[in-house]
């Protein structure tokens, strides 16, 4: 089971593996960061495995809608509230892949718990900055990702500048 201390928004460690989204939801969608690449699962079946070397950019991370005006759609705000909307909605990693070049949107179902807004921003920053540096393969290193999540959770940056600095320092670990 997941230790809530080992999570960053929708990213959590489950049985030593890093997943994005609620893998426990029957018929749901989630992602797993493996040593060889990003594994996409949907509807109780493995959908696609993207090798880390193909991930050129993670252009953004959205929650609640595939293409909201900002980073978060209305369902993202409602999905953590008590009541019928709790745990509803999806999140998406928007990526540019190479060889052949293509834009790809990887969906995942949100968890039933509320995502801390700061954690969402830090998660998105970690994804985009690491991929921009050509180091997407680091997400396949469970130990590095564990240290990164722990450091970012410990620092708890609040401003955009603090988040950028914290992610830059964490990537050096």
C-alpha cells in the first residue's frame, strides 16, 4: 500500500513502484514509471509503453479536463470535495515524443483524496524541467524519484521562484 508520505499530487509510491493516478479504480487509467519507460494502463489492460528515450518534452500536466484554459479544469476543483464528485475526473500528461515525432496525451484517474495545489505545481515543474533537460529516464530510477519527492515534500516551496529553485536543486541529487 501507499504511504501518503511518499506522494506528490497524483504521483505515489505503491509497493516500491511509482505510479501516477489511482490504479485501484476498476476500469480506470493510470501510469507507472518503470526502469524501461512510462507504462500506460487503461481499463484493466496495459495500453502502451513509451521508452524514456522517446520522451522529448512533457509540455504540461492538466487535471480535470484534457485541454482546460489553465492547468486545471472545473472537475479538478470538484474532484477532491466531499460528495458525489469526490475522486471523479482525470488528469493528463501532455508529451512530445520522438522517433517518430508525435504529441501524446497520457490519461490517468485522480485519487479520491484532495491534491494539494502546491504539490500539483511542484509535480508539473519536476516533470517538465527533468524532461527538458533530456533526463526523463530519471523517472525510471525509483530511488532517485523517492529522494526527489522526499526533498520536495520536506522543503514545501510556496512561491513560483521557490518551486523553480527547489526543483532545480532536487534534480541535482
